[in-house]
């Protein structure tokens, strides 16, 4: 169920993208209560989830390669490779330009799955906020494992069987081989109930991810890899205040004796 400003009332989603509207319907139908301050907050989350899914599809076609931190590489016109194998945006380069270069020239990049997953989230948020807000929020951007910018506000919680497109999830491989520690698990972006994006496998059924990890377990292991119940997501409510339409609503109310139109 979705509650907006204390009221449980359905929203007209006819102007929304099809996936955003579908995610809204699923949350509205859930027995769990999701609280929002405005319709704008609801739409921002659903549309940003849609953009994260689109970003996963883009990066899966980008040509980005898999590498551990020791052998990670990047386009040094935009990024500085750190000693730990992360990518820090060069001074004078807008973070938005750096993220877009990864999508456009993925063959110049190689990294492991957690960094690739965070890139997907950044690209989705970039497309939701636009360059100006993104560059301001994520100045000095570092791409490295899960050391994400504090303004992304990634939070983890137990899904209790509920997850939605755009959620970040994890397949644990408890009996991974000590010879291949990079396969102790796989970070995923949920695309749909059946398909997930993971690096370097791309967008595939969940069963394929699990079977792949089972193939790199320690000898004679009988413990299968499995999708955990943990769900990770950015703080959509916090980020929504920086969206162009939200800023327009705020500006409309400044200097006026009356409130502007409510956000929609």
C-alpha cells in the first residue's frame, strides 16, 4: 500500500512511463506500507527505478570488461585510476561526463561487479536529475567497490520477499573456491522478476547466475549459491528534492503570498 501525506488514495499514472506505472501498481498492491510526502516523490522513485533498469541495459551493451581491483582500468581522459583500483573523476571533468563515457566507451574500462553495479545506479540517478544537479551532488566522484558518495544514500534492508525493478541484490556463494575469491558472490540489479543484470554476465535469468557461481565452488561442495533477502536502494525521497520538477515547485512558492500548485 502507498500512503501519500497520510492519505491512501490511488494516483493517476497515465502520463508515466509503462515500467514506472507497473512498479507503482505493485507497490500499491503490496501489504507493506510505503510512505511518501507527495505524488512527486512517488513518481520520482518509480521513474528513477525505470532509469536504473535502462542504465543496466546500456552498460550491458557498453563493452565494459571484468577485472579485479589489481587489473582494473579506465579512460584516463576522464578518470584517474587509484592505487586500490578505483576510478576518481579528474579535476575539471564533470562527473556526468565521466559516467556517460563509461557507457559510450565501455571497452576502455574494466572493473569488478560491485563497482559496475554502482555505475548503473549513478547513471540512472544522472538521467533522473540531469547534469547540473548530478555534478553538484557528486563532485569529486569516486567509483570503487561500494564506497559510494554519501549523497547517494544507499541503504540496505530485508526485503521479506519483496523487491522491485531497480533494486540492488546479491547472490551469495558460501562455498566459493579459495582459488577464485572474486566469485564469492555476484552483485545484481533487478530488471524483472526473472531477469537481473550482473557484471560481466549481462542481463540473464537468475538461475543462470546461480548455476554459474555453483560452477566455481570448492571441490565436492553441496551448498548452492542463493539470492539473499537483502535489498539495497538509494534514498529516492532525499534525491527527489534535487529533481528539476521539484526545484520548479519550490521556486514557484518563493516570494509569493500563496503556495504554488502542489507537486504532481
